C-alpha cells in the first residue's frame, strides 16, 4: 500500500522449463558418479595378480584373459616385482568368472609356438598373446603363481620310463609307434639322478596299454639310418617322415606274451631295431577293436566280380 492508500501489485516469480533442466544437471552427474563407482567396485569381478617368470607378449590394457575361447577379463598392468626376478600381471576378471579365482587354479600364457613336428597357438599371431587358465576348486584368492606352459591333463594311461645313453632327436610330444600306428607320446626327457643316462618318460594311451609287456623292446625311431654295403652300395632310410623331423620311438612285443607292464615300468631304449623284432606277431586283444573285427571268420566273405 502506498501513501495514497492504493494497494500495489505483487510480483509473481515463475520458473521456466530451462531452469528445471539446469537444476537436474548436478543430480544427474551425482547419479552417474554413483553408477561408475558401483560398476567398478560392486558389480565388477575381482582383480587378481599373477606372477610369471617371463611375460613377453602381454600388454596392459591390450591383452586379455580367456577361457574356452571366451574373454573373461582384461590385463590392467604388467610390472616387474621389486626384486626384479618376476613379472606381476594384474587382471580384472568379469563378474561371471569370479568363481575361477580360487586356490588350485593354474594360469599360463598362450603364445605362438613352433616345434619340430608341431605348431600351436597360431591364433595369437592375429589376436595377440593372452592368458588362459585351468579353474581352481579351493577357497577364493587373488594371488597366483603362473605356469610356464600348459599343464598336462591327467588321463588314464600307462606311464613308463625308457633309459637311453643319449637323447638324439627325441623331445616332448615325440610319438610312440606300434606297427607304425601312434599309440602314445613322450611326456618329458631329463637326465638321470647321476647324469649318466637319459630318462624318457613316455605315456601309452589306455586303449593300447595291453600292447606293452615286460618283455617288450623299444628303440629310437628318429633320424636317418645310413648304411654302406660292399655289394649293395649306400642305403639311406628313416622310419617315417614324422620321426625324421620330430623324433620318435617304436616298440614291439614278442609272440610269447609275458605279464602286462605296469605304471613306472623301466625299459632300455635301444639305438636301433633288430631284424627279428619285425617278425614278432603276437595276438593281443584290444578293447578299442570291435568284436566283429577281432573274429574275422564271422565277417561275410566278399564276392569277387
């Protein structure tokens, strides 16, 4: 009311839509921060540290953890440990893979590998080296010692030891043959405890284990056999193209069968085979062979045309 007694009009303040939108900006920013924090610390998988002797090929923010061909995590950092003896690789796993970070898990790096007679990890040439694992079954943990190579999967088979004066061309995964059919492979080669001979750990597949008897003979089938005769001239031979490259072992079993070999049985690995070994032709039932094939007389004869 003024001096003349008249009532003055009151100002009415109205907020525009633009003002409401401006007021929502800090609220939205706060909610976005909460979402990021929740994603990183609540909804994300665990961060694990894996120690390797050599992490060549791995790159932070560019290499991944894979399992069965699926990406389950990303490598965040690759750093030397304080004593500079190992490399600490930290990786963030996906929530779905959290249960794999458990005691007993084995992690290793998959790299392209070229060996005599075998090639592996070729997919890494395109995708880059990556870490894979064999999941553990123990309590949750986030610290692991990485393996230098993939672990050997346990199988039901026959494990034997072969003693040789020298290694020759044999190596890990060199094949074992019976009548030119591969029935096993070399697991590892090492020096004996007194360093006087080579110990070859070989594994025969379960279905072919009955072939190995305590009187079986083994010989080194790798390399080239060079022989010069007075009347026959020079003769060069090899067991097979595969053994020529990667080495290999052949064995034979006498016709007079003795007891089956058991795990840990020790044999001598001869440098060459003898002619009479090729004449041995024992009858040894194998569970992998169908009954119809075992009893040839039960098979119908083919009518000649």
